[in-house]
C-alpha cells in the first residue's frame, strides 16, 4: 500500500462543529477544561454564546447537556474518553439515556471523546481507555461510533446532529491515516466493505482499519483473499453485513483498540452467533491495562497486544484451518 495521508480527527471535529453551528442555531458545544486539546474552543470563538466550559466536572458536563437538550438544544459534549464515560456513567445513564420524551428514546445529547485506546501513549494505563465501548454499548438508547479517519468524523458529526437521540463517538489522539474517500456514505447501523474477499473477513474499527487493509495486502501476496469491513457503528451493529461475511468467507477476525472483552469483537461475535456461527478470533487489548509508551513506542505497545497487520494476517491463516 502507498504511504498514507495522515490527518487529525480533533481538528476535523472542530471544523465540522463550526460548519454545523452555522447551519443549525440549536447546536451548542460543551467542554470540561479540555476544550483547547479537543479543539472545540474554535466553536467558542465563532459562537461564544453557544459554548460552555464547565471545568473539570464531567458529571456536570453530562447533566448540563441533558438540561440543554430538554430545552430544545442539540448539545455536543466533549472531553477525553477516560473521563467520559469513566467519571460520569451514572449521569450518562440516568440523565441522558433514561429520560425519554413521548415517542422518543433518551435525550438528544451527543457525547464525543478523544484520546481513546492504547494509542494515547505516554499518559499510560490510567488514561488509555479500553473499556468505553463495552460500557456505552450496554446503555439502552445510546448509539456508539468509532471512526477510522477524519472523513468518517466529518460525516458522522452532522449525522449525529440530524438523528434524534443520544450518541457516543470516540476519536483517536494521534493523527490517523485516511482510508475513506470523500464520497463514502455513512449510515447509522451500517458497516462498510472496504475490500472484498472470499477466504476470510477482518472486521475492524478506528485506527485498526488501516492495519486490516495492510493485512489483506499481505495475505493477497500469499494467495489468500481477505474481506475488510469498517464496523464504525458498534451499536447498532450491521447484522446483515456480518452474516453475509460469515456465510461467504467462513471465518472472521476482529481488531480494535479496546479490551477484547465487551468491545466491537464481542459485538460481532454476538451478532454472528445468532445468524451464522463461524470461527472468530478477537484481536485487541488482552484483558489487561495498557502502559506508558512514548509516541514512537506506541507500535511496540500494539505489538504486545497483537494489534498489528502482521498478527492479523497470521490469525487469518490460523483461523482458516478451523472453518466449519
């Protein structure tokens, strides 16, 4: 594969919010003393009366967002993934997901975080969020997105604003390679086939999508045809695309920057087990906390947990021998 173009999700998020704010006057943005890092402060400069920094008070961040939603606003609340949902699960559950106006499910709050997964690097295990997918996907009424690149971010922000109800989206801290074209369509609950194949499927999300494509390239050189799916919509998950992959390729490797327990891989396994069970191998954090790694050492941390294109290719080859 050619060298990727690297872009920054947080910058794209900021630009997307400003564009959205110009079109929809009810959009408001909230932060918890990380607005410069999340780059949402740009929205505040453009729309100072629609921007709220509540300080280091994540429970308040969620509760104020709920109040704004009740008053008819469309709040986007953002901070680091370790703090949302980490410090505010009770408020997320009981103040956003549980209250439901007549005919609706939950309140119209959008939670968008950054600094998710092991790639946070030097902040270490205490800040490397590997549990948020598991937490957020079991809360009723929430929809959960993990974008692979800035194209996905730019498309998902207006999509979340357009669709009523609570959303959770987690972005990466580091710059990420472009994998999607600007023409790519994104829909709630629909995965994306980035590469077709017949021998096995790799289902990926977030920054591991590019790795999955690289693994498919490696496998092609060995005569193995590998399908690659971007499962950016963790909840609702695309049961149809997964059943099709299971039936047509016979085995699935999942890969994510999250604990293998309860994450996207678990969601895929749950879906496939009820439609067309096939052998599945989950790649991700191996049910252990991360550890501090300087930016240039993050690949070593990924390697420790098997989150590499080489290991993905290896697992595909091993799984093919277990096909039913």
